[in-house]
């Protein structure tokens, strides 16, 4: 029976991690929409980076500007990367500013 309980715990733990990631993803996307809703377009990228950081912290997500990240591939360090905005999760945010929106083709 102990083995079965361990399996149940592992399944619960994985689902909890997935729900946590899903919730964080919703907060990150919601933050991006809020920043765009408030600021609109036309500012330099740095303005959006800082605004995203403010909004993410407000939503209780750790957000670090221009964080340096070590990149590993199958356990081997393969390089460094500087994220625009790092949320301390497997995903990170990339901000871009444009003079005006371009229609999709």
C-alpha cells in the first residue's frame, strides 16, 4: 500500500506543479495585457520592461530585469543568456516595442 500512496503523491505533486505554472502563466499574460491597456504603444522597450516588472510584482511574481541566466543542455552548460525580464520560472518574458502595430499577413 505504501508504494501506491507514493504514486498518488507523485501524481498530485506533478498536477500541483502544473496548476502552479498555469496560474503563473495566466498572471504573466494578464500583466502584459494590463501594461498595454494602460500605456498603449509607442514607448521605448525599457518603459515596457519596467512596467511589466511593476505589474508582475504587484501580482506577487518575482520579476528581475535583464537577468543573466546559465543555459544547460542535457546537464551540460552551453552558454549564457540575458533575459529581458526573468520571472524565476522555466519561461521568461521578452518585451518588444514597435512604432505601430503591423497587421498579420
